[in-house]
C-alpha cells in the first residue's frame, strides 16, 4: 500500500482514533470513517451506498481521506466507491483482497441494482492489494490485515491499534456472515473465526459490517454459531 509500512518491533505509542459508524443502504452495511486525531488523515471502510451522506460526514469531520478499504467485494460494501472518490478533494487509493476480484466485475455489481445500489458506467477496482499480515499507517494510526475467508474468498478483518478490529461480514454480534452466496465457504468461515479471530485479545472491540459492536470475548462466550 502507499501508506508507510510499520517495521517489525517498531515502538509506536498507541493513539486513540476517532471512529464514525455510518449505516448505509437498504441492507444497512456499516461504513466506517477512522480519523487520526494527530494528523487528521482518515481511512474510509466499505463505502457501499449513499455517497452524499458519506461525503457529508467527511466534510463535517474536516478530515482528509487518503485511503478507501473494502473488507470484501459485495455490492452493499463497495457500490458508493466511485462517487465518494469523485467527491473527495484529494486523490485516495482503494484497497481490497485480490481473491474477491470476481465481485468487481459488472455482472456481480449489477446484482445490487435491484436493491437500489448504484452501477456506474466506469467501475473502480482496488489499486492496492491486501494480503494476510499487511501493515500500514494512516497518520499515526497503525493497521494490520487478517485474511478471514469464508463469507467471500477475499474477506479480511482489519485490526486498528490495540483496541479495535473491523470484521466485515465475517463476525457479527451473535452472528456470522452467510456462506450461501457465490464464493462462500461454511468450513472456511468457521476456521477463520476459530483460528484467526477468537485467539485475539478478548477485550478487542469488534466493529462488524452490519449491526452493533461487540467484543472478541463476548462472541467466544455467547455467539450461537461458533463456540470457542
């Protein structure tokens, strides 16, 4: 990614980000605006719909969005990407996992039209590829990618500092992502949650792709679909 990578073992003083959750579209996917309080640089996660509303949040916050990131490629998480990019005052990169490339094709994007999601004439694909273990910074905020396939082959979760993880449609409060869509894999999503997410700090706050926040510890104890 174009943001500087953190070096292994580098001592970084924890910074508390400013995080806004913006539920958008008919399917109410959570779009997240994560702002570094020291530099005012920002990361935008999953701009799926209502670009004017997203841009209003950005303008009201007075931040500079330098990166857009997709936790996966389903239309309800990416369909406002083009309009948001057009509305930003500065250029921004777009990041996603290459295993979800099939979801950026016109046929896959067109499925969202029946739910009111935009299908621009020119479609944007990620120009930065995410991989398991990718690390980057937005201002003074440190992020790390965990590949958590199952909902889609390229689903990722994103750790922010030491306090928060964005899990996309992999892990919800008392739920998990569906696996009956093209590319979904039930065994993979169980494995991703059990081996990649549940071993994390139980106090880690989980901000999912739909619905309210939770913690890793809460889900290990109370998620009816995947028990630790």
